[in-house]
């Protein structure tokens, strides 16, 4: 799991520029699915045909984009102005390493900041807007930057290194939601090995989640599933920061979402997730957190409506360059996903009134 995560997270793929992520994923799964295509907005949609008609159809969504930036202007001295793609906190942008996907490959840079020696003439409490900041790629002039392959409109990601920390944890950029992508890749590969019974499974590797669930909004119209499940990360609340409540703890297992700002999860799905977790001795947590939305929020309201839920992978420091996940949580999230899929026949024909 770690190597797959590292390979996914190291790719530069902010919202709207997920092509390299999609190419990597397709290469990983094309031999394990029956059909695949890329739709007009960029979603990679794959189908694994069911082997038992008593199972309902299911779409599983994981978004491939990460929060990032885009080149907005090249200054005369070679510094780059940028705009955000997705939600960032301006307070931690100063002095960050970044990577730009240029016409000549990856270009490394740093978001500049004033030397601390100037702070005594500045207001130390002032937070610089990202529009005041700039990226230094080592260019001496605009022409120099252009010769390095830089032009307006190119995507930028955090430049931090993905690596292990502690006994069994990992830190890096883009775990939101390459962690969910890793689970879906592994499921599609693993069902071949186990021969487990299942219905038609549609894997939706979606785009532009971080800028408004845009890719997911067209998925259910295309595949018309009976059930839907989103795989995403959720911020933990287990650090000493003043806003933390201790309701989502790193290392305590996957979260079964009940509600967020985009979705009240369907009780058929949340109930079945909890049931299979208990029966499989899988540690789990129930998630009530209004601070986020997921692809499930778009999917459950499209087509004629879809019975939808979410498995959330606990993550610290979400939307920063140093997101942290527990690899045991990853394994337990996979077990929960797998067991849900292979027992979904228990929900065939059931409705909201059966809960």
C-alpha cells in the first residue's frame, strides 16, 4: 500500500490537470476491468462486470485531483505570480517548496518570503494574501523562465517529499484523495484474485472535486447505479489545537460518514458499513463533521437520486503539504470497502423505509 500511495502522491495533478494521475491509474487497472473510458470532463470511468445477478450495481468514486495552484503571471525578474486551485490557508504558504508541470518537465520552485531580519519593520500578525506572494524558480528574467518551459496556465503542486514517519504512518501532499484512489485500485485488482461475488462495479476516478465536486456531478447519469460509495479522507480532530473535539482519531480505523456539509449519508449504506465492520472485527469511527464535502454530495442528488454513503480515511493536516495518514487505517479502510462490496446483496431491493 505504501508504494502505491507514494507513486500516486508524487504526481503533480491539481484540479483540472489530473491527466498524469489518470494515466498512472489506468495503467494499474486496465488489465483488471472489463471496460474503461474517459468522459468529456476528464473522469476515468471503469466497469467490472458482476458475476452474480443478486447483487445491485455500485459506483465507487475517488477523486484524483489535489489542491494546488496555477501560474498567473511571469514577472520581468522571472518570479511567478499564481492563483489557487482548491482550498488553501494563506497562513502556511510562505517559504513552501512547489513543483510546476512545465512544457519541459517538472520545475522546482519555492514560494518566497521576506527574511526574518525585515520582520521588525513589518506587522508580524499580518497574513499575506496568496495574491501578494510569488514563486521563485531560480530564473533571472521572464525570458529565462520561459526558456525553462514556464508559461501562464501551468499547474503547480506542493513540492514536499512523500515518506514514512513513525512506526506505520506516512506524510506528504495529495493524500486527499490519492489515498481513496489507492483503495479503489487495490479493490479492482483484488477482486480478480479472490473470485468473490459482486454486482456490476463502476470505478469513478473523478476530477475537479476540490473546486466544487464538478467531475462527480456527471457520474451517475452516465452509469445509473443503484448504490454509490465515495472514498475520501477526513480531517482528524485528535491534536491539542483549540478547535479539536477528539471525535476522529488517527489510527482508530476508518470513519463511516453520517453527515457533512454536502451529504446526509443514506442509512442503508451507513448501517451496512457498520454491520460489516462489526462482523469483520474492523475498527471504525462514526463521522459527523460539517466542515467538508465529498463526491458523494454530488452523486446522491444526480440522475434519479442514488443511495449513497462514504468511507472516510482519517488524515491530519488536510489540504497542507504535510498530510499524515496511518497505514493501519488504510488497511482497515480497504477491509471495510471489500467486505461492503461482497455483501451488498443484502441491500438488494431495500429502500429508505427499510431502515
